[in-house]
C-alpha cells in the first residue's frame, strides 16, 4: 500500500487537508500529515516511509531525498518548484511535478491589490493616483500573467506583454499588446508585473539597467521570486529614480538597507500569493490527483525534471 506524506510547514486549510486525505484514501493509499515541523531535520526524519510527498514551499533537498528510501514522486502544490533539488531528484529517479494554474488567480489578484495599495499611499488618507489609463507590462505571459492581464483590463489599463515562449497571436487574442523585447516592455510601461521563474537565466536579471528604462513615475510588482531581482540594482534605482516604487510578495534580503524608501515600497510579511481558501483547495486537490494518476496510470503530464 502506497504511503503519501503531506509535508507542510505552512499547512493547508482544514477543508483542503480533508479533501486531500479523502482523495488519497479513496484510491486505497495511506495519507499522513507532517505539519508545522520545527526544522529541516524534522522533515528528514519524517519522510522515511513515504512513496510520495506533497509539499508547498517546503525544501526538498538532497538530504531529504536520501532519507526517503521509497520515494517515487514529489508534487509541489503551486507553480514554482525552485524549492526542490531537481538534479538530485532526477539522479534518484524521483519524479517532480508542480500544479500549474491552480493558484494563478489568487496571485494575480494580489498583484493588482498591492498596486492599488501603493498607489493610494498605503491608505494613509492622502491623495493617491489611479490605475485607469496607465500602461502595464507583464513580464512572462503564463498562467498568472494571463489573469493579471484580465483583471488589469477591468481597471481600464493598457496591457502589454513580453514572453519569447508565447506566440504573438495568443497574446493578441487576449486583447494584450505583444512587444518584441524586454527592453521595450520596461521602456514603455509605467507598471511592470514580474512572473518569471528563478533559474540560471533569470536570477538577478531584473537589474538597474533594465529598471532605469522605466518611466520617471513607475512601479515594479514582484509576485515571482526574490532571486530574479538584482538587489544592488534595486537599491540604486530607488536612489536615482525618485518616482520609482516597488511592491513585492517576497522580501528582498537587503530589506533593512531599503528602510529609507519605506514610503515607496510595500512587502508582504509572508509570501501571500497563494494564500486564499480557493487556491489552497485547488492546489492541494490537484497535487493529490496527480499522485494518484501517476501511480495508477503512469501519468507524468506535469513532470518538471
């Protein structure tokens, strides 16, 4: 009998956990939960009997993989999977999957919510500005980017997108204006919303040179990963471009160094993009269903390694 471990330092909501458990047990498997564990050693100690693991932002590194002797599959309930050591997983023959699209609307709504919050001066009672009529650039037109475009158009924004992996026709079909280069996107738009993954090509790619192309009054919105930001460049752009603002769902490592620019930025205290009841349920259910399909039908549709 397969043993499925749900290992979540930040647990799923109870309604999601209950549905995950039901799906797994109805398939004839055992479902165990390891929640709010104190440290990585506790995770390593808890994976020994697992044939499959469902995680959220939890770290699956080489030590975890070596401890999980029976492990066949890890599913990250969410889009990003840079918290999993893909090379070590591949070496051990462990399949890694994500659940793309399940929390996309939640992340998109947060992106627009942070934009409004910053434009209205953190709701401090002073006059702010509006999104209506402004130009928004979407950096990577995937699941989240498409939802951002849909919501932004509802605000009356003029939406642009750059993604070398998405055809011009697909972008235009959504009523979004495709641009031919990343420099054009940043040079055109007062707002840029980041949706790129953190990998060797993208880490620190959003740098001073790129941000300096943005208009005098501009905002960078980051619901992606902190690693894609060149933090030295971020501090410099704050200093040199007085109308630049930054909102992010993940705090930069140099947040303390940016304290003098507090009025021009907003950072959530914890990563909140997927923290809605709906996203919580959708991603958890998808993860459980993908594990069942993997074991019963050899389905590797969402494999990322």
